[in-house]
C-alpha cells in the first residue's frame, strides 16, 4: 500500500474514527463506563493515530493529558482491516490518573463489533454451560477458552468417607472431573453440578439434598447444587475422624476407663459466605471457623459463639456424675449430665485432637440431651 502525505495509509483513511474513554472504576467489565471524545480532541487523536505517532498531548477542561497508543502502525492497520478496536492509555499529567481509551472505525462500526462480541460470548458460554464440571459462580466474563478443559480427578481410598459418615457423603464417587474455571483460575477439586432433572445416578443424591434443605425449614426452593470434592481436605478430615475415634475407643483418657467412640459423630452443616471469591477459596483451602461470625447449624445444633482461650482435651472433673465428652466434626467439647464440669487445660491436646486446637472458633455446641 502506498503511503499518503507521510504516513496516512488508505486502510485508515477510509475510516472516520470513533474515540471513547473509560471513566468507570476499571476493575471489571461491569464497572466500565465509556464516554465519547468530541471534536476537536477526537480529531487530534485520530490524526496522531493515523500518522503512526506513539503518543499525543492535548488540553481539555484546563487539564493537560497524554494519550499513549498501545500498538504501532502495522498493528493499527490490522485492527482497522478487521473492524476491531485499538486501545490506548490516557494519563492526566497533573494527577497521574490513568484511564483506558479505545478507537473504533466509526459509531456504526462500534455497534457491529459489540453485537459480534455478544454472539461470541453466548457461543462460548453455551459450551461451558453444557457441561456439569464448570465453575459458573463468577461475574459475566468471556471464557478464556472456547471449550472447558476436561481433566479426570481421582480421590483414592484415603479420601472415602467411612460408614459413620451420613449420606450422601458415603455414596460419593471415587472418580470425578476437575473443576474448570472460565478465567483459567486453578481449581484443586472435583466439581459436579446437580439439578432437579439430574441423571439417574444423581437422582438419589439430589433427593437427599432436597430433604436436608427442607429439614432446615427453608421456605425457598432448592434450584441447584455443586458437589465439591477436595481430595486433600477430605483425606485430612477422614484421617482426623479415624484418629479421634481410635483415641476415644481406648478409654485411657477418661477416669472410668470406658470407651467413648459412640459419642463421636459427623453432622452435615450449612455454611455461608458473602462473596463468590471467598466461596472459591473455601473450595480450595477449606472453611476456617476462626473467621466465622456465626456457627453453622443442623437440626440438632444451636448456633453459638464460643471462645476457647486455652485448648482442652477430654480430661475433666465433675461434681456428681461422670464427665462426658461430646463432639462436633473437628471440635471436641465436654459436657456433663446434672452438674457443671471443669475442664483441665493440658498442653499437647493439639496433638491428640487437632481439630479442637483452634483458639477462637465459632462452633455449634450439641447439648447432652441430644447426644
């Protein structure tokens, strides 16, 4: 192509150019707010852009600005020939505030481009929504891949809940599919989306979840659920439950020498979080009770805030009847029938019952009557 007047090339000369600036917060696409550049600023930007300049300065509203173009002249020609936007950065030379600028071939060209983007996003999301292992709890973004990557996720025998665990945990599959995130964020857990029209092998699991939801007195209808299986977290919890059960079966930590493994139980609890990013962190690393403002609840558990300034084990003194331990998942507490119990703090309890070593957890306390 021949140059015209020292740099204005035919591919750009056929376009009038439409310039706009993002004055939103800029932290995500939903917070963008684009405003048009009007003449003469739009003309200044277009001439510098077409002549291949790397930047241009202008004054508007008493402030001096500089716009730095992100692409060189060949890149601008490529964008123009494909009717794609070119980007730049605007900097306020006094306040140093930086904003994103973009150029379309024209106002009509912008509308056509945005319509193509909507169609492309819809097509991309259709591929992600069509499978059950994708993480869909994010703000509207374009997936970084057209198709979600499929990877097998094997839990292994060490991550299988034992017979003392409630359903549907006991029936969880040993092999799943690793979660796929639309932005490519790493996921170290298996994910399966459950719906009311679940397949035959998932119908029983969905029925159990619905019953659990209704038993909590929820008036709203359960629309969907995600089964999250984190191999590391499940393995750790299963191993801890087994270690606690073996220790309680010995009876050596109690004054009467009687075993207490029957007092150990596993409950299904409802946890909550205020943000989607926190939910993803919980799936990756687990739920930290130390940061919970309220305890999770189950039909037999009352929400309670309890502070443990020291770590206690199962040894204790009572006035009247024998001290009796009761347990809730990873927290081992003490309760007495008929008389208050005084727990004796002992160093090293963390090694006996690691789950009870959290200093200030929010936990649910099961009363002796419901033990």
